[in-house]
């Protein structure tokens, strides 16, 4: 239980750090004089940094243990957070986002490795709970971003306060990390077969779900501000509702997971997400947009943890780290494609293009069948 609580705190700190600055993207764009195309390039740099860091995190943990590696990722993330607050040009913002990607990639990969190992040892379904705590951190971070935008509070004091709060959570949580050095990535257990076709389906589902989830995080505040004419505070409120629905959906996932299984849960979520995308693009303004925020968050929230749990149940532990990196590769392809499409046809068309990806998630959901561990007691 101590390890479960500690890892939950580290997940929460990661979510808070990311959501805090993402909820202030309109203000960051204004301060750095950045347009949609340059923002797209910056988000690609963030994604490239994340993937590069994830590729190196596993071997680093094997050599020196989880605690120092994840600690280094946390430190770089915090440095990049302050750099974003101080940036006044597109170039400075791009460099800061690259640093955020590297630091966040190490932090994220390390905590997911710890989560998967604990889930495997206890033979219980914990991944949704951990990702729920990440979403709680995101909710808190977005809420602080909403308050900062509404008051208004400058980026530097806002993100400095986020740094302090994240450091407290991380400091308490990382003390329980397993620092045992291992001779290989799968030395903790017997070798397992990796069914390639099933893993390919899970990976495709995970990638599509991550793009759809990331579209809300990366672009919706900008879209709602520029195209639907919401104020900065209104766009931040939409994002806060989105991450709140993500948190609630993941924290209550154990019971529906037990009754409907991963397949039914993910397919139902895909339908809800599709309806929410239609509301965002074609629905009326006002309360309908905020209802769509709740639906988008609640609908897509189960894809990532369900895919990681399914991977861990049918493949060796190292496959979980690889699947995490594959999911986060959406942060490279997604912003680039959405940004270019937005430049050519507008952000509305780019957001509507998420619908085929949600359909793909629904079609590939059977790959998650038979991989449901017993819920945690």
C-alpha cells in the first residue's frame, strides 16, 4: 500500500506539471509571438524529446536504478517549466519544449515501469488507478491555470508555484521507488511470449487513442479561443473540465472494468468521444461545449491504461515500456499532422479528423479481450 500511494503521488505530480503550462497555451502564444505552425513545430520537438528520452530510460534504470533516473527527469522538467515562463520568442519556446519533452519522457517512462512492476507483483489491476492520479494532477494543474488566467496572473509566478507543488509531491513519492539494479530488462521474471499480431493491434489502438486524447490537450484551448471565440478563461475552463472527466473516469474504472471488461469499456468510450467531437466542431456554443469537454475526457480516458495492462498480461515486462513509447509517439505525429492540416484547412477540419481515429479504437478493442486482471482489493 505504501508503494501504491507513493507511485500515485509521482503520477499526480507529472500530470500537474504538464496540465499547468498546457492550460496557459493561449498566453504562451501571445508572450512568444508564436503562430499555429510554429506551435506545431514546438509540439513536435516536445514529442521527439519524449521519445528519445523513453528509449534511454529503460537501460538507464537497469544500470543505476529508478530513483536517480526519474529524479533527473523531474529536475529537467522543472527547469524547462521555468524556461517556458521566461520565453519571449518562438525559438526560446521551442528549446524549452524540447527540454520539457526529454525531462517528461524520463519521468513518465520511469513511473510507468514502476507501476507495471508493482501491478505484476500484486497481480491486480492498478494501471487505471495510477493514471487516474495522473489525471487528478492534471485537473489540479488545469484548475490553477484557470485561476491564473482569470485573475490574471503572469506565467512566471504561476509556473513557479507549480514547480513548488510538483516538487512536494515528487519528493514524497519517489522515496518508495525500487532501486534494484537488474541484469536485463526482463530479469525479474520468466521469459514470456510476445504475440506480435495482438501487440500490433494493441499498439495501433493505443496510438490512435493517444492522438485523440492529445488533440484535446494540445489544440482545443487554442481552437476554442481562436475559432469558437471563447475567452482565455473560457478555454482554460474547457481544459479543466476535460482533465476532470479524465480523472473521474479512470478512478472509477475498476467496477465497470470488472462488469464489462476492457473491450466493452473502451468501445463505449469511443462512442462517447465521437459524439463529443461532433459537439465541439458543429454544436452550439455555451454549455454544450463544456458538456463536450466532459464527454471527450470520460470517453477516451480508458484507452491508454487498458492497453498497457493488456500488454503486460500477454508479453514480457519490457513490452510495457515499448508500448508506452509507442503511445507517446503520437505526440510527434499528432501535433505535426494536426498543425499542417489546420494551416491548410483550419483547426475545425483538423479536430474533425479525429473521428476516424476514434472509430479505429472501437474496431480494434477486441485485442484487449482476455487481459483483465482482478481488481485491486
